C-alpha cells in the first residue's frame, strides 16, 4: 500500500464476477511505462444484489466502473484517470460518441460526466471562449464582435462579470465556485439533476449548488414541465364553473331520474350512464313515449346532482327501516308521502302542492281549504333561481373553478379511475381530444375512446424541438427581488489552482 500523490497518474482496475464487483486504485510514480511498477493505495468491492445478479456481463462490468467512481470520488474528482478493464465491448460504449448503449448503461454514463469532458467542451464552445478572454482582458465589447458568438449570452455574462473567474489552465469558467456549463452539456446536467424526478424548484436548487449557465431557470422549467413521469404523477384540480340547470316553469317540464317511478314522462328525461339507460329497450321506450333521453357525462354524478342527492335520502330511509325492523318498502312510501307534503326549504311550498295545485292528505289533521284556481308560481320560481345562483357562486369560489381551455386536437392525460397507494393520479397513456361539448370531452387513443367531464383531463405538455445551442434564448436579468441582501465577498480555494479575475 502507498500514499496518494496528486502529481502521479492514476489508473482504476475493474472487474466483475457473477456474484460480486471489485476495483483497485493504483498510481505510477513516473510516466506510465512498462518499467514502472504500480502502487496500490485503495480497494473497493461489494456483492451483487439478487436483482443485479441477473444483469448481463456487460452491465455488471459497467456497474463496476460506477462503483469505483463512487468509492474513489475523493481521489478521482477533478483529475484525469484511466479505467482498465478486460471487457473490450465497454471500450466502444464509453469511448465512441456514436455508441447506443442499453438504457441502464446509458443512465450510468450520464453519471460519468467528468471535468475533463467539460474542459474539452468549453474549449470548443466559441461563446465561452470569448467570455473567458473578456474576463481576462476586461474587453467585453470585443467578445460580442467575434464570429459564431451568441451575443445574448455574452450580454448575460457581462451583467455578472464581477462574479466570473477562470481556473489556472484557462479551461474552466466559474461563477463564484460554480462551473459554467457549455451548451453541449446543458441538457445533460439537467437530466442528471432531474434523475430523481424532483420538482422544478428542487431541481433548480440542486443545479445552483454546483453549476450555472445562461437560461438555466427557463431550460429547467421546460424540461421538467414536459417530463411524462412527472405529469402523470402530479395531481391537479381542473374544475369548471358550476352549470346550474334552468328552473322548470311548469310541472313535469323536466324530470331528473335515477330510476323512474310510476308517473308519466316529461319532455326531457335526464339520467346517468347505468346499464338500464343504455339498453336498446330503454331507447325504444323513449321513442314510444316521445321524450328526449339525456345522459350525463360518465363519472360525473354532479351533472345529475338533484337525483343523486335524493337517492342518498332514500337510502337513509331504507337503512332506518332496517334498524327499526320494518319493511323498507312500506317505510319508503310513508317517507315519500310526508316528503311531498312538507314545504321545501327553498320554495317554502310543498312539492305536491306545486305539482297538483292542491295540498295532499297526510295522517295529520288539517282544515278543509279550497285551492286557488290560478296559483302564482312566480315567487317560488324566483326563489329557486336565486338559490341556484347563490349555490353556483359559492361552488365556483370555493373550488376556484375556471372554464377549461381544452381544444379539439389537444394531447391530454386521463385521470386514473383505479385506486391504490402506488397508482399514479393519471394514466400513462396519452389521449387526443376528438370532441368537446361544453364541459363534456371525448378523447381517444389507439385502443380506447372515453367521454368524461373536463375535470378528468389534464393537458399534456410535449417537448419542443431542441435547438443546436440552448443558450440562444437569453435569460434576461430578473426585475424581481430588487431589494436583495448584500452578498459577501467569496473566492475559490487557493489549493485548487484557480485565480480570481481583477475587480
């Protein structure tokens, strides 16, 4: 075993077996040749998990490289080193830009972005080369005049020139202690920061700890907002303003049912999408009686809220009868008779009185009165309309409802109807809107067509075409938070070899 010497060349020897991984960190005291003997100064190894034992050999060999980079991070970070392996296919995967490795190895390659690669990309980036020269010479006007330079990016660097510095070999541009990433690797580092699928704010925070580049905020927002996994697992509330049905002006003008009783049908019959109402027999029944059958939006019982609310009351009545040991059918008829004879809380008149223009008989004693020949329904109608409007305003305000902006042709995600702790709020498949009628939307994909209320959909944000230079769209200096706290003066550690630009 030997002591680590930062001036000596480093090699990492890696190998993998069906049950474990191993790596050795060695140094050569002189230039690498056959006469120099390597000196070992660190070992690393671990056994494979049951899942990792099922990896292919090339994946296990690549995993060994990842292990060595993690274990020897203290020695390897910021230095140039060589990886020695007996698995030749890895050489092409790691050294060839045209290689297309498997998805698992590609994710590991994302983690292997080294300072050497950033230095090489910085030298090839004309904009960063011009900025480095401007930082050293203080001649920013010349930087904008150089060919193939993005002037907007140079302008952005100019506003923070007092925070910029260059390392000793002029291969890295720093903002404070953070590395300025060249345009070639900007999407790359965003992918690294977003590997755990954190939100936009936390992805920005992670990036700002280590790196910086122009339009970093905008690029992160676009990248994360277009991430399919994040969109599927993020729950949203898209509630449209409440649509109150128009108050009926005449008895039996409109009937809302769940299951119709013995009374005759009205002009319009509104129901849910239960199997009895979707049958051919019910359609023939509607044609025979001459009423229009209107079905509500699937999975949206609020559209038939009057019937659904009353059904809940009937269920309570049946439950009460069971508790008392009585026949629920007999108890139901008794309840309906009393309910129809009781003045309504909104109209202040009994439903039977409004329907039949007379007070129906109940078991309670009552004086014999003659009903007016021409009842005035205007007052109950006005009270009902006023109550509906009040409910609508309250509902819209409480739920922050707003009209949906969906259009035919939009790509959307459908709310997942399956329940479970690990179920995502939305389905993984994308749908396309093919029809929109008010708040009712019909969407389809290759295998399925669904009709739901707009609150069951969420607009899918698709990735825009990536430009050759992501820094083309410049980040303008923010006008917010003008009253910032004064920043303390910082400088890079001297032992890294960085030098601060003249202020």
